[in-house]
C-alpha cells in the first residue's frame, strides 16, 4: 500500500488535535444533534474502535473466509462510559492504537489486501475495504466535530 495512503489516517490525528484546541473544554459535553456523540464521546469512541479495526485486519489476514463480528457502538458508549472519558487520555490511546494499525497495514502485501472477507451487513469485502472504511469513519467524525466550529454553533463561551 502506498505510504501516501497510509498517511491519510495519520492526518486524522493532527486534524482532531487542531479541532479539539478550538472547541473549548466547556463544550466537550454539548450535543448539537440528538442521538449523536458529544466531542468527549467522539474521542472515546475513536480510541475504543482503533483496536477493533486492528483486530479485524489481523483476523481477515489470518482466518480464511473471515467474517467481521458487528459491534454495537451505542452499547459500547454506555458500557465504557464515554460521557466521563478523559479526553487527553483517550486521544493518547487513539494515537497509540492508530500507529499500531498503520504499522500492521503497512506490513501487508498486495495479495493480503485483496483477501476476501464478509461483513454481515455490507456483504463481500476485501481486507483493503476495512482500511477504507476506517478512513470514511474518520471523515465522518472529523466532519461532526467541525460543526462545533461553525459560527451558528458557537455560543457565548
């Protein structure tokens, strides 16, 4: 896989750090949309999901006809108390987990990236699709957090 592509998920980290510097800590528990995570919960969620991505990637490479086990992110948020998460600590966990994921993905051959797997909700995938889904997931949460920077969402601090 191209080092340029591998750099994409690293950019998530720097973007998140910049965005969080611009969202005052007093707003980390604010919800802009019903049913969506707060900034605190987003960072806890990303930190918790990183080892799941790596587990899926490793399973997909080592288990023939690997089937992804779905996770309920809402249940995880409750069980892991995202609403009480230490944001700097969760960001550190996310960074560490992301580096491990990128190290593993960087070690895969082109043949391994094309191995077939199954996602129960999305059908036939390849190992590389897990990595692409990770990128899309990052973008979703970067977009979500960037809403806190819009003029219409900025309250009196």
